[in-house]
DNA sequence: ACTGATTACGTCGCACGTAACAATA
DNA sequence: TATTGTTACGTGCGACGTAATCAGT
């Protein structure tokens, strides 16, 4: 999930340096994350040749589809948090059902 | 993401042992994962008191919402994989644009 | 006492930052 | 040579399995 945010930053900036700054991290970890994501997905996402950071076909698909997944993820977090606040799990009160 | 699969297994089985077996792992790591997930979400998901594994309100919400997220995640992986296979990133051929 | 969940502990892999390197303009 | 991306390396946290412990029936 974090990988996707990093990927989106790079895909939008088309620049590892600016993306890393935007994400509050350094370039090397970012580069590694992207590589891992590519390996995990089994697909090259960026074409780094030619001094350019260009999207591959797979990268374009991911750029188009990733935001929806991130939004849904955020939505889920919000719903769960809300439910937990509305019905806070009662702290253990072993006596409550007796008295 | 993996956390959600673990959570769903426990939520469906309502039993850490069977869930762990289904997931191909041991109970202790599973228990830890669930605890981490709960801490990360800031919400109790299960009520382990009474020798029962019962869903809390937040847990119920997650049981209802998680499958959609997992499906979308799987869909994304499929789309990316397909795009990568349809347009395999060309291996570096520095001479191709010359000859 | 037995079944089931958690905590304790050692190990491995991932993620980060800093530093050194390679490649492109 | 300056800029940009990657590899190298050491450190810390997360995840796993095995073993020991706690809780409920």
C-alpha cells in the first residue's frame, strides 16, 4: 500500500528526487521500494533509459488504477475507526455481569 | 493487505487455530498480526473474553468491507500483469536505435 | 487436566539513511 | 563535470517458528 503511494509520487513527478522529497524520504530507499514493487508485481513499471523516467505500459495501468485502491483503503480505515469510536470495546470488567 | 487476509480467516473461522492452519502459519504469528492490525487501526477487532472469539463492532465493519478491497487489489495485480505481458519492457539494446 | 490464545525469545528479511558508484547530459 | 539514479553497507523494526506461560472449560 505504501508502495503504491511511492509509485504514484514517482509517476506524477517523473523524477525520483522530487518524489522522494515529497514523500519525506531519500532517493535510495525510494528506488529500492520501486524495484521491490516491480519484482513483486513481476512487471517493469518505469523505463529509466535515456535519462528519462517514463512509464511502461504496466506502469500506465497502475497509475490509472492505484488511486481507486488507495481511496478505498482510506475509506475502510475511516469506517473502522468510526465504528470503534461509536462502540468502544468495553475494558475487561469481570464483575459487571455478576453484580 | 496480508493482515486483512489473516483477519478474514479468523473472522470466518472464529478460531485462531483453524485460521492459522488455513493460512499455512502458526497461531502465535497470527495472534501478533491481528494485534498489530488492531493497533494500526486503533480499534479492537475481536473480543477474546469468555473463551470465545467474537467480532466487535469495528470487526464486523471490517468483515463486511475487507473483501471488496482484497478483490480490487487482486484485480489491479491482474491488470498490471496482463499489461506487462502484452507489452514486455524491451531489454536494453543500446544499438537498436543506431542500426 | 485439556484446549486454545498469548507472551518470550532467537532468527531472518525488509526499510531506512549515509556514502560510494555509474550513467547521462 | 554536474545531475540523477543505483548499488553497498550498517542499523532497526516487523514477521516468522519454537517453546513456555496464562486463561477458560
